[in-house]
């Protein structure tokens, strides 16, 4: 650890306690974060112009990026402060933002052509409920996709990412905090949640030099099984 990193980690922790929207907005602009999200969304099997729900959208950067790429995006977060910042920064670009519970999504069955969630399945208290809800509000034929840090995300991977993407200074400290503080999951566990929710055509993609992964599945039947 760099001599300054201990103090920088304290600063990250203090900012998380004082203003999570400000911290997450800062993280959204970091090169390694944008690279990971671009790698993930670049592989989406979704049609241009389709309706996408971004669950746990935070301050809205991913929603805005998907909207700019041609989707019709709704971002949802339980934090009123996150939604206020998202609306202030990105509503002019066409994305819509709503406050709501990821474990009880305020939308009807089959509302969206795709439903996505970044770094959420690993933090909610009921990941199986999250995936079931994401599946419920997806149209038949649509897709569900989540991104999360994996069990193999260790300090060696932080070093590798830093070397590959030239991540230095405070940005590297934030990456190290994500590694040290985040709850991690295996792709097998998340794939099992997708199977339990009735999703098919499940695929796994490693992201960010193997520090994270995405799991994507397709809804081929309605809740009633038809």
C-alpha cells in the first residue's frame, strides 16, 4: 500500500458516510469503471431503441450512457438523493429516473425489453428476490443482465488492472476499496439464481481483467409458463 493510500481510504470512507451520491458520481467518471461498464454493455444482445430498466441506477451515469446509445431507459434507485442527482445531471438526455425498491419493482409484468443491474446483486439482502423481480418485469423474449465483483478479485488483480489501464493515485485507491470492501459472488451462484427465476440462454462474461463478471439470461416464458 502506498504511504498516502491509508489516508485516501479514510477519505473514501468519509465521503461514503457523508455523501454516497457524490462518491458514486465520482466513481462513475473513473477510467477503469467506464471501461468495465463499456465492456459489459457492449455485449448486450438488446435491440436499439428498446426499453431498458437500470435497477440500482445510483446517480444515473449508466442509464445516461444507455440512453445516449439509443435505448429508452428508466433508472430506478431506492435513494431519493441518488435520484435527485441523476435527474439533475441526466434527465435532459431523455432518461427517466424513479425512486423505488429493487426487491419490489413498481412496474407491471413484461414492461421492459431488458433489465440490468450493476453491482447490486452482491449487496441486496435478497438476491434471489432481485433476480425474480427483474425477470418479472422483463418481456418474454427479453433479457436480464447483472454485473458484480467475483470471488477471485484480490489485490493481485488490483495491481494487474492498474498496470493494464494505467490506474494511479486516488483512482487506484478507489479500485482498492472496491476490492477490499465489496461482497463478492461466484458466477455459478448468480447463474443458479437466474435458473431459479426461469431464465434461459444463460451466459457468463469475465470483465475488468477477471475482477468482475456479468451474467445474462433470456426470459422465454411468462410467469404463468406460457
